[in-house]
C-alpha cells in the first residue's frame, strides 16, 4: 500500500531542506574564508622567505592613487574604490641621471710610509746641454696598503732587587694588573677576539683557524673562556651605564631570541631572549643588552626598576605590567603599523616595490594606507635634525592634521574589510593602538617608531646567524655585556677594538668609581685611545 504524503509533511520537508541548504552555505562560506586566509598566509610566508625584506613601496607608483589627505575627505561613493585614479594614464617618471661619485680622500689619521721613486742616474742630466738636473719637487699620490695581523709575545720582565750588605731583603717589581690574571692573553688579544666575534660576527671556530694560519694554537674553548671572563670584567661599566640610562626621560626597548644549550630546567633547543634597551634623543647614547631565559612581563619590570618617563615599545603585552606598575607613558611604533599594510600587499601576491597599474580593491586600500605613512615619515625626515621644541611645534602644525584624516579614513574603511584578512588585521591594529601610535606628537624628544632599538639589535642578529647559540648562561650574560659596551662605543663615535683595548688595559687598574666612570664611552675622546695603540 503506497504511503500518502500530506501537505503539512511536504511543507516540513521543504523547511528542513532550506535549513540544510543554509547550513551548507554557511559551512562553504566559512571554508572559503579560511582558505582565503591560508592563501594569504602562504603568500606572505613566501614573500618573507624569498622576497625582498624592504618595506618601502615604490614612491612613484604610490602617487598613481589618490593622495592620503584627499582620501580622508573623499566622496562617500564606494564604487570609486574599484577604479584607479585617472592620473594613472598621464603620470610621467623623470629619467634618472647618475653622477660618478668622487673618490674620498684617505684619512689623515692613518700612518704614512713614503715610497720614493727616483730617476736613474743617467736620466738626471739635461739632454740639451748636459747640465745636472735639480730636484724641484714631487708629484704625490697615495695608495692604501694593509699588513696582516701579526702575533707577537709580550715578555714581562719583573726586576728583582736585593740588599748587597745584609743579604736579608729582596724586592720584586709588581706585575701590572691584567684583565685575566695569570693568563697568556694580553688586553690587545682579548680586544681582538671580542671585536672579531661581536663586531665582525666571526665565530670562535673560525677565529681558531685564523690564528692557526698566524702560527698560534688556541682552542675554541679557551677563546670562549676568555670572553666569559671579559664579560664579567666589564660588569662595573655596565652597572654605571644602566644607572645613567634609567635616569633619562626616554627609553626604547625590544627583545629577540637566543638559544642557550646548557640552561637549567630547559632543553637545549628551547628559546631564551636577549632584551635590548637604548636611550632616546640624548647627548650620551647608551645601548644595553640583557640575557634572560624568559619573555614574561617580569623581565622589563626588573630591567626598568626605578625608571619613570616615556617607554618606546611594540604592542607586545609583556610590557603592560611595567607600564602599569611604574606609571610609564607608553609610545608605540608606527613602523609596526606600516608593516601590517605592507604585509597585506605581500599576502595578495603584490610586490610593494613594484605595484600593479590596476590593483584590486583590497590592494588599493592597502596602498592608500601606505600613503598616510609616506606623508608622516616625510615630515619626520624633514625635522630629524631639529631641536625637540621645534620638532614638537612642526608636528602640531603638520603631523596632527594628517593623523586626524588618517583616523577618519580608518574608521570609514574598517567596516568594509573582512576582519580575518591581513588587510583587516592591518586596519584593526592601527585602530586598536591609535593612542599609543600617535603619542610621539606629545613631545619633541619622542620618535615616530622604535627603529632605533631595532637597528641596535641588528648586529646581535647578524652574529647569531653565524655563531648560532651560546653554550652556557655565563656565555650569554658575557655576550650581552660585551655587545652593550661595543654598541655604546660605536654610538659615541669610538672605534670598537681601540675602545676595548683601552678598557681591558685600564679597568683592572681602577681603584675607585671615578676611575671606572672615566672609562665610559661618552667620557672618552677618540684621541684618548691612541695611548694603548699597538
């Protein structure tokens, strides 16, 4: 017997089918959104792995689109987003003419060795009348020459004296205080090894090969032990530099990873951190590195204990605790916000250095965002060398209006962009951190970004790619101290090897705080370092 279906049952079936279709459509939409997000991440990872690391977009092509200031006041017609500016058909890029660079004169501080070129005796006679020629001057030119490193032995002869009468008294001249007592390493050798590793990023095993070519047998373990002792030796200088840094009004801080093989309670492949801090605008540049196995918020609380003032950071939540506990004024990095917009282009497969003539809608939004950053950084380049009060005045006059238009554009654009996309993340980052990102306008001593400390970290990152890891926590602490001293010396215009040689010679002799303070990089003149030159 056939079963009959009533109208009510058919209606229920249709409703169930509609609900099922809606459910499948929602699932498909979610999967498509996830797939688009994964494609963005893949393109971004490929761009970071194989593409250029520069975040700068092509200036000429940024100009093809509406200027940032005009976009903030533009019409409300959303259809305009899909069409490139009409200026794209008529833009002309002027030809670029290169001028041949002039050869720079050789430094007057370099030692000179005269190489005399003279005529043969037969040519010193006038061919016309046979008269002997007289020297009337020279035609001078200079070449650079280099003498490879030379290993020598310093023989310390401590003279002994005795009384010739009673034969009961004898005196021996004391040994000059050494950076590592009873060691074969002189201050010059220690400075050479430290500069090679921490300035030139030359790992210890390569240095041992270099020494072997010079006739010196020295194991990698010995070099590492010397560097640990040197890192401990300079701790008084590091303590004074930290006191000076915490007394300032503006500090930049950031962190990066480091691997330490022998660390209590952690596997050899685990991650530890090097924390870097530096002074803001100051006539006494200071750069400090500090090792810690953790990235928790307790580390900046320890490093910044007693500090009050402005703190330049990225948006990492680990800094929230010290900011709240010590009532610091946090300044965020505009460069990080710009990087999000650059990554949004890369995630769509667009090279920021070669923008397409007809970009898609999302790319056009990212490019318009980059236009605002371009305008802000152009102002900063113009006022870079001006005093703080003048920088503050110009920012209030020129930068504030651009920021106001930027914020209006962000609030208008963000609702129209998928929040899970890279472009949505860029817009959300700028909106959510707007107060910290724009705080640089409140004081002329502040910077628009945190690039100063990121540039100071770069030598450490270059070295890390070569020597890969630290063997022990003692080595990590020593490396942090020596990087601190070297980067601070460079920031104060001192040659690192000459400065380290001076410190390793004079610091063991220091008998008071005043003697140690005299060795701080900003207390020395470059000419002071020639006293211990080889």
